[in-house]
C-alpha cells in the first residue's frame, strides 16, 4: 500500500498519471485504491494529504485493532452481514480489521460508489483482483482470475460478469434468485487480501521451492481422442485422499454465492485458449469439476497465483500497449512476478514479451527492467519496477547526491532482509518508516523518467489507424434438467404369500451409471443357488419440466418447501362417514376428514410437501375401522400451479377438494445446512480469546499476548456415571488452582460428565468462583439413599412430568424417566433450565463453551454407524451431515428444514436421560462387552453384483434378507429415545460420498446405502456416546474448531488406561481427521501413568494430547505434590 502511494506520486509529478488508463491491484495495493477512490478527483490533487492520512492510521498500535470496542464493532457488523443473508467467515473479520487499519473508522462505501471517480474519465479505471480456488482437496486446482471494477465483477475465463451491485447475491442460471444488499468495500478488502487462505502445498513450495509429490487423485488416460476439442477418456483414481486433503485444504477462506451456479460447459469450451486440457492433471480437463458446479466461490488473494495483476489488462478486449509493473513483492528474485506472468501467458496463449531470464541472474538488481519483443508486435512493452534500493541510498533526488551522515542514513532503507520494518507480516509502520518507503518508491519512478518517456514514444510511433470488426457468433446452450439428489433405484422382490408378502431381495442401482437417451438392459441374479435372474430394461429420458431451485451443502439437499391446504368444497347429500385423505410423499401423508356433528365442514387439512412432488391423492371412506376402496387421482408437480380443484368419486356421488399451495422461502428454514460453526459460537470465540490471552499472560508470565494468536485448548471428559461427574469436578478444581481453567475454550462431555457440566452451567459465572460450593452440594445429593429416588412421591412426580411431556407433543419412553431420576440425583429437585438457558454462561466468554454429545443409532440394523450429535447452548446437530438447528427448536417436528410443529424447548433433565442412556444397548453389544467376541450375525447379506469405476457412483448391490428374526433379536434396542428428526425430508446429494465423513467404499457400511441413512427416518434414536467411544474428542477435532491442545480426562472403567485414545485414533483414521499417530504397543509392558503425552511431530495439524486416566500412582504416597 505504502509503496503504491510513492510510485503514483512519482507518476503524478512527471505528468504521467493522466496517461494511465487502467490500474490493477493485488492484495495490499487494493488498500491504496480503496482509499484513493473514495475521493472522485484524487488524481487531480496532490497525494500528500491522502498519504499523511494513511500514515497516521498505520502508525497506531496494532493492539488497538483488537480493543473491546473494536471487537464489539466487528461482532456487530458480522451479525448484520449474516442477517443480510451473506455467509460469514474469518475473512470478513479480516476485512473489518483492514478497514480500521486504513480508514480508522467505519467505511460505508461500496465498489459501485467508485463509478463517480471514473464517470468523467478523470481517473484511471481501477481493477481489483482475486482468484477463485477450490476450498477442499483439489491438488489440480487452477487459479481463476476474478476482476472487480466499479461496473462489474466476473471471470474473463468464462466470459461471465455481473453488475457490481449484484455481486454476492444468490444466482441460478444467470438470474438473481435472492437479491442481497451490495457488500461494503471493507468486506471485499478481506477477500482481496486474504493471505490466510493458504494450504500446506503452497506453504511447502514457498519455503522449500520444491513441489511435493502429493498422492491425490491419480489420472490415467485410457483412450486417446485425436479430434480437436474432444476430451480424452480418463480414469480418475483416488489415492491417499487424506494426505491430499491435508495438503490442499484451505480452512480459512471466503465463501460468496456463485453467480455461475447452474451454468454448464459448452461442448466446445475446450477450443477457448482460456482452458488447458492438454494436461490430464489440469482441472480444466474435468468440466464437471469446474467453478459453475459449485454453490459458492472461494475467492482468495491473487498473490497465491501471481502477486501482480497483469492478466486483466492483457485481455484482448483491453490490450494494453505499455504496462508499468510496480512490484512490492518480498522476493530475492526481483523478476519473480514477471516470470510467473510469462508462464501464465504461455499457458493461455496471451501475447507477452519473450524474455530470457537467465541473462539477468548474474547482473546486479536494477531499478527498472525494460522488456520488449520486436518479433511479436502484439506483445506489450513492459517496464518492471521492483522494490529495490539501488541509487536512492546515494541520491536524495535524481542527480542530487546525499551529503553527510544524516542524509546517507535517510537513504539507507532495508527492503530485503528479514529484519526490515517492511516485511509483509508487519502491518503498521511509524510515520518516519512510512515516509521513507514513499520517498524510495517515488524516487525509483522519477529517476527513470526517460525510460518511461522513450517507451511511450515507441508505442506512439508504431500506432496506426485501428479498425475493429465484431461479428456475433451464434452459440447454442443445451439445457438438461438434472435431479441433484442421490438417485438410488431400489427394486424390492417379495414372495407372494396368503398371510404376508415377505421381502426376499433388494437390488440397489445408482442410476448415474446409466446414459441419457440410451436404453440399457441389465440382468440381476437374484438367487445364486437357483440362478434366478431379473431382466430390467432402463431408459433415462429428459424431463420436459423446468428445473427447480434446491438448497444444498454438497451432502444434503433440500427441495423447496410448500404447505398444501386442502378444503372440502362439496359433499354427497346426507353423507355421515369419516374419510381418509392420503397424499403420498407428503409429511403426515394420511389425514382424516371428520364428519361428526362437532366438526367444521370447511375444516382445512395441511400437508407439507416438496413443491416439485409428483404424486397421487387417495380418498376413501372409513366405517367400523375399515376403509373402502380408494378413489385415486394423479397429481402433477405442484410447482405448475398454486391453486386448483379436484373431483373424486365417493360412493355414488362426488367430493370436491379445493387445493391451495402456499410456498415458504429458503430464509424460513430453521435447519442450518453448513459445516461451519454458527455465528454465535464465532462471537463467543472472539470474547473467549481475550480471556484466554489474559490467563496465558498470567500463567506464562508474558507481557502481552495477541488474542488472535492464542491456542485453542479443549478439555474432553469421559463418561462413567457418578464417578465421571465427581472425577470431573476434581480435575477442574485442579485446573482452576493452576490458573488454567480460563485457558480452556471448549469442554466436551459424555454420559456421566454431562451431569457435572449441566450442574456447573446453571451458574453463569461458575468458573470465576471456587468449586467447593458446587462440589459440596453434589456430594450431599449423591449421599442420599438410592431407594429415595423411587419413593411414591418421586414416582408420582415422574408420572406427572411424563404426562405433561406427552401432552406437549413429545414421544415418551423409559429414557425420559431416567432423565428425571438423574435430575433428582444431581439437583434434588425439579430443574427447569433448558440448554439454551446456558447461553448466559458463555455470553461474555466467561466460561468454556460446553459441548454435550450423543450418537444416533439405528434400532434394528447390523450395519449401524454411530453418528455424532453435538449439543451446545446455541444449536444441536450432526457435523457428518452439516446440519444444525437452534437449541430451542430441537425436538420440534421438521420437514425439509422447516418447522412444521413447534414444541416447547425440552428441559435439560430429559436431555440428560438421552446423554446417559446406557440402557440403550443391544444383545450384540452386550455379548461383545462381556465376552470380547463379535457375533457373526446372520442379518442382511450384501453382494456386489456390478462395479462402476466412476466415483462417486455407487456399485450395484444385492441385499438378501436371511434369518431376519434372529438378526432383529441381536440388533434391536428395546429401550431407546425417540426424538423427531430434524433431517427428515432431506435427501443425499449426488456427490455426498466425496465427503470424508462418509465411507461408501465398503458395502457392509451403511454409508453405501443413501436410502437408509438418517434423513430417511422420522425420528432420531440418540443414545449414550459411551456405547461407541467413551470420550468426546470428535467435536473439537472438527476443522472449524481445530483444537491445538487437548486435555483428555478419562474416568472409564477399563483395564487399559489408553482404551478411549485407541478408539479415538481409529475414528480419526477412518474419517481422515488429524490426530497423533501413536504406537500403543510400547505402553503395554509399562506401568500405568498419571498422564500420557502424545505429540506427532510429523503432522503439524494433529493436536497435542495430554491424557489423564483415572489411576492412583503417586497419590497413595503423597497428599500433595
């Protein structure tokens, strides 16, 4: 930023600023432009005033950027931005920090406001830049230049642009589907300067200058197509995807709604020089993976591609003849950015001087390099000014030597060493340091006036009359409706029986393996012994209906939600029987129309539907618990019309039904489809970091510690009933006595430790007081006779509370009674607090954020995968699916992400029953626990009968049911909670298997059966996490939380003190989560220890783990350390 001011001041003093037509910027230079263009006539005035203003701001103490007032401002602005509809991230906070650094106050300008600065051509047109990068693991990601002007934003690669006012709004197929307010330029600064959005691959190359051979996707050319513009046939194999994810993932990155969403690549897109398909490792060769398929853009600092903005002015439509390259990059090689630009131009067939860089390696650095290509008249003349101090150290002005020590000292500016005040990581300078850098940059321009003038003359001399012709090229866009859900066709074969038709075999076929417009016959063997075959002919045809808008997070997909109101318009005369109305595929698809005297003839039934549902309506009469033969009417997708009337025959007459569709908007969804943590948690983190910073300063005797640099420390507590609760109190008391309780950001709990956590967080300031009082209170309650918990008075209380809960609309079970028993055991009275009430205990960051846990299990499935469900005072949800609901709404009835029946928030006591539901076991687990053996269950037999090499297409499977009664007996959980499923109605995205949270490679894993995963269930079956892993590492190992230091407090009743760590390591390996690689064999012969330290030096992303098992090693001999 500072160097740019100096260079522009030099150009202005030479009268050359008005010669400039375009000015591009990257990263820090965008700060200069944003500052200058807030004045519509900046280039017509001297720059000293603007420079002095910025110098004043840059000289402030950087700590002031994180004062409580500023942090509150950041939090408030992020909340406003989120309310406007924008996804928010740390990059937005960074933009606000830059705003305060550059302007020193709230800057309300937008990019379109800068039109006033170019409306009369009075200033050069500013072009800000970013590059779009895949956020997740894509080792072949191609940076795609995105340019921002006061007029529009877009990608020249795709030839797609939007008005700048609409950038950030939601688009589909080129249309605005949700208009958001124009984003402030402050937030754009965060994107343009997002140096945090890096990955390990980039860092490795930057610091070692070596490109690691990362085994990501392996691409093999299996058929060569010589025809120009046609892609070769490729096979893509995934090799060691966890390492590829690890090396290429960008955990901190912006997320902006993609205005290219819904477009697809033209069949001749490869003919464009903007795409390089000659290299199989280049993402351009994979049209189904390019930017238009993404729901959001992941824009980062252009410096990650090339740290200077040549590409926008090299476009043939702009065709700059002479380019002044002002480089302030911190490179040993002053020509590094020019080399990278030449490489870019070669790859994209863009005219650029052909430069032999080898001849400059042995030469001293120069103030300006002139590059011309006499053999290529289309190439621009490039004057490259690197940040060097060549003659400035001896001359204070061109031709005026420095005299005396003071002047020589003024010229001795360090712009190359690691000790320089101008290193990139240093955001602030003193006024003197800033002025010296301005003077140096100004001098380097002015000192080379003749070079610039000569280049201009050369360009003018070769300029002749220019004629341009343009012809409209007709382009055809083929629109194909693609259903984005996971299309698994399930063919069920039953045996015909007089009593009951029993399921024999299911065939599961992923229809993405079929080709549009082609008939294909498949033969499925349904019985290996008898060689029975099922012949099926498939044909996929293109739908004539318009495509619809779906909401998705790349794992779950939500169809548009509508309420269908059904009213009775006309009844048969003297009709007295109730009727059953069925709308197949709707939520609550069967509803009764009552004909009793007390019923209202004009009663309205409400069905909740997917707007694009194609279904049928059935109407039948009900008499003596029997139903008549239904009258059936097919119904086309409700999207076609919002209101219509149906006439259905009933007995000898007709009934008229009036149907009215009422749509709900996406913003009404209560389920948050996102893998990030919620905004409330981000706000908590900002406040908690301040607390952690002060605690670490005290514990480590530090003078100051930047809150943004504090580590994330988590405490994870195991289950173990009253033992876990009591032990947890002791451990926390120990941490408090060491001053370490305020260092902790997260605290997770399982089973018994949830009891202690629930008790503590009923006091909003528990960690600021001694724990002796709460410990004494708990001891008093635990000392009571267990028989008192089942006294007549208590039993009457339990019964009364269960009745109340059932009247509220909840399903009740023994688990709810168990929760009430725990309530009496811990609190000794009715405890009315809810989970959301605990927000008060974290509202100022005064306590660690509590995370309670449970796992969802199928009641009768041998293939069940425990799915972690986390509960915080803010929300409840599954990180596996990226789906969360407000804590207040958990337990209510949901469909397609919308609340269809709001229930009162459940009391914490009932949640304790779920979190500690050790009764929710099955025979299979009990057998394994007590014998150490795993039963060979004769449940469903799965055979892979056809393999499709394409991923994420699933293999064709045959599922045979064998001895189902015995399998049900082994896997049934007779005592289990039942909570309305907030995932109900969602379906799996067609690429859900790409998520590391799913393992569809093993056909015995339920993840390979999208039609059987949790969203298909009406209720959740949540159980004690200890039935899976008796300690809760996973919530704090999420990349969005990324705990760097974990204190593991285990009160498990195991002979092996490392049992829970072993299971956690296994979980992390399966889910590609960074965790220390531990050789447990070396601990088997060692005596038990009070603490185990696990550090993985080879994996910097893995947390440090201190594991404290429940052992008595030295305590038996020492009463204090």
